[in-house]
C-alpha cells in the first residue's frame, strides 16, 4: 500500500465518529493530567489499561497515544506558571518559561510552546510516515537472532540512557525478565515459579503489574509528599506570541523538531532526553548564552517542540519492529497484545488500519491540542486547585475496580496491591520501575527467540555476531557500553555522577514523571529535597 | 549498624536472585543446544544476583529516602486497601468503596467531615454505576443492593 492510499485509509479510520471522540478524550485527559500534580502519563495510561478491553484495538491506541502527547502540552502549563513540571519532559521549560512568567510574559511562553509542539508533532508524523514502511520492510527479514539483539538493545538503552544508576536499572531489568518467566513455559509446558497456585499458571498479568508499579506505586509515592493546593499569581494575557517571538524562536522550533524526532526513535530516548538536548543545543548556538535562564523564548520553544516530536516518533520502533522504546510505549504495546494484535514488522500489512489510523489520529490530535490550548489555558490552570489527596483516593479506587474488571478476579487486586507496595518502595530506594516493566513486557519475546536461536545454532553463540543485522546491533551495543563506561569513569574521577545526563536529572523536581524511566526525576531530586520536604511545591529558585 | 541499613535492599534482591537460581536449576537446565525450561530463568536470575552483589558494594546511600511520619500514613493507606479487597469479596463494592474513600479523604486530603462524607458516598455510587451498570462488570454480591 502506498503512502497516499495508507493515509487515505488512516484518515477514514481516524475521522470515524467514535475514534474522533477518543482522540479528543485522549488529548483532553492528557492535558489535564499533565497539569495535575501527582499523576503523570505513565500512571494514567496504566490506570486506563483495563478500559482497552472494551475498545477496538485501533481506538484504544488512539486514546492512549492522545494521552501521551497531550500530557506533553499539559506539563508545560505548570512549568511556566509555577516552575513545577507536571511531567519530567517539561523540566527544562521551567528554566526559561518561569522566568518569562515572572516578567509578565506567561502568555507568549505558553503560546509558543503550543505552536512549537504542534509543529514538532506534525513534522514527526511526516517523518513517521516516511521512515516506518521501509523500516518495516527491512524488519520482515529479521530472524530470531535479530529479535534477541533488538530486545537486548532496547533494554540496554533504557537502562543506560536517562537513568541515574545504570547498575540499579540493570538489576531491575533482570528482575523484570525473571518475573516474566513465571507461569507455564511456552515450549515445554512446564510450570515455572508457580508454587502450585492456579492463578500463576498463566503468569503475572501485565495489566496488574503495570497498574501496581506505575499507578498505585506513583500515587503512594506522591502522597507521601502531600502538599497544599497551589495559588497562581501570574496573570495570563496575550497568549498568541508576537511576530518578534516567532522570529526569535523559529530556528529553535525547526531544530527541535528534527532533534526530537531522531531521539524519540532511539530506544531509551523520549521526552526528557530530547528536551534536555534541545535546550543544550539552543544555548550553545545562541549569540548571547547568558540570556538563557533569564527568560529566553528559544529556551521554551526548542525543548517543547522536541519533546512533542519525540513522543510521536517513539511510535516508529513500536509499529515497525514491535519493540517499545520506552515505558509509555511498552504500556501501549501491552494494550495491543491484550487485544490480540501481533505487533511487529507485519503490522503495517496485517493491520493497516491500526498503523495508518494511529498516524492520522496523531495529526488530528495535535490540531485539537492547539485549538484546546490557546483559548483554554485559563481553565486548565484552575485544575491546580484540586488537591493531591482527593485525586489519589479516587484514582486508587478506579485502579482497584478497573483491575478487577479485567478478569473478574480478586487475585489481580492483590497483585496490584503487592506491586504497588513494590513500586513505592522502589522509588524510595532509588530503584526505577521503568526498566522492570519494559523488561517484563519484552521478557517472553527475548526468551522465545533466544531459545529458538540456540536450537537452530546447536548451542553456538557465534550466530549472533556472524549474521549481518544482529552482528551490527551487537557491535552497536558494545560501543554504547564501552563509551558509557569510559565516560562514567571519567566523570566519577571528576566527582560527578556516572550516568549520562545525570547532572541535569539531578536538578529535576521530585514527583515529576518520565516515560523513559519513570522514577528518574523523583530519585534525582530526592537527594536535594530530603533536607527540605516542602521544597517541592514552593519551587526554590533554581538557576 | 544503622548506617548500613540501606544495604538491605540489594541484600534482599541478592537473596531473591540466588533462590530463583536454585529453583531454576531444579527445573532442569538442559543443554545450550537444547535449552530446558530452567535455563533462561537461571540466566536472568544470575544477572539479578550479580547486579545485586555489585550494588551491595557500590550503592549510594544518598539514594535512599528517610522514613518519615508520612511513611506511616502510607502504611495505613496500604492496610486500608487490603481491608478494602477483603471486604469487597465479602460484601460487594458500595460499602467498602465508601469507607475507603472516606478514610483516604480524611487521612491524605485532610478534608473536613462535611466534605469527605458526601464526596465518598457520591464517589462510590458513581463508580458503581460506571463499572457495574455501565460496563457490566460482575462485582461480588452487594450487601446494600441485597444482591
């Protein structure tokens, strides 16, 4: 199917009244939870997973995708007005956005972020259309060794990029892989780690694990830092940026779109890394870098564009290779599996309505976000009056009722509770739930393909390195490991944290949540806030 | 001693990993050319144990947040959730949901009674209508509705 035919079918799917309604619901929910403190995109998507049983597969992905990129818009609002990122990708926006608000320019800051996000999202959709079909054609050639290489690569990058402690993240990934083996062995039928419990024969339910770790775990963690409702002082006027604002930020938006697109495609990339990278790039390119941190509009436009572009392009590896590059996409992947859709290179051919429908819905969704955000910012800001405690009580009840509705089984409620406790303890001890869930989702693909490879290669490992595709991926992995280890040692010698971007992550506010490695932000900020627990909402003057 | 308390987390993970390795061995590992059901779990459990062992030595104590009074509150919240699940199985959704909402609204949101009570009752009824009536989820027999 050509691009034109595909897009035609895609828009036919996306403009179907039901799907149109769910795009709207998705971006609206996304914006709302982006604004609300204490509930980020990962938690929300986890909480809404049971709903996807009731929907058509394409409709559920349209809804969840809308929540994802919608939350990128919502997070901006609180970053600019309160220096309080609603989700981690908006942390960078606080640097200059809040300064603009203090200078009475909150309106243009929000306006340029909305416009930039729209442009970034749209360019990324175009990139997705152009890049995905050839990539899927290539992926059809993939055999078992390639899948082993790709899944390992995905897990590796998620543990290395954007996490504070690669070893801790790797440890959690191993735990996720181990938890994935619970239940009947798919090849021999032997029960593994079931302890003769009938409920465990089919393994742990992905929905229950995700809802527990991200939903309940997040809610509990944020509750512990209960804070009072926020007062907005900044007045918002003149949302539409001036001609000069557009001129100043057009370059930043263009560069942010491209940068965000490519970082989003990378496993382990995603919103946080792209917004940080874009901010760094704009600051380096600026004639007068000292303006940054004092209300430079490029510092808002670039990162906001980049994080939206990346949240769209993150669908490329999922829809073409069947490999989710970050945790939010892992949840969406889970939603598709629940619906019995085989996600992989064949998706474009077997389920063109999903591939093209989701792409078309993203374009429509970005348009809706632009239309929603410019006039309604004032309304969304009012949501900040809702207190975290009230939100938590209702969210937890929805979680419990929701997970019961999946299998009508009380056992799943206990699984959610157990993983909720685990998720909360993990966040308190600096372990990240992100790598665990990603590894849990990818575990069975990895194991099946590993065993298949071993069977065909008669137990030899050289097949991984001699096949051109898997060999290339493994070589790439080796480069990443060597590079990051060397950099880590060099940084450690200078007394800096070992991980990539750890310094920037260090500055993040706790409670903000990231799709690449949920918990990064929280653990990153934990050290600084431990001394002063009230610091989180009062927003001490950071540079 | 207490300054080494943070090492508890890697230690638990290490024990967990080693136990899983032993269990996986009992499942029969097979050969690399003919992997048994225990081989893959054994490999990942080894990875878990290895990383946990490394963490036992190198982990950064600053990562671990102190236990505060808020933590005790979370403990109470968790107990209330467990009670909710037990009651839900016995007497249906409405009463346990109302009680749980009331408890959380008082404990975490510090709502005054005059707001907490109506919010909890309305919330429970709305969710009941949404899930049981709207989505047709078969909740256990409800004591209020006399099911």
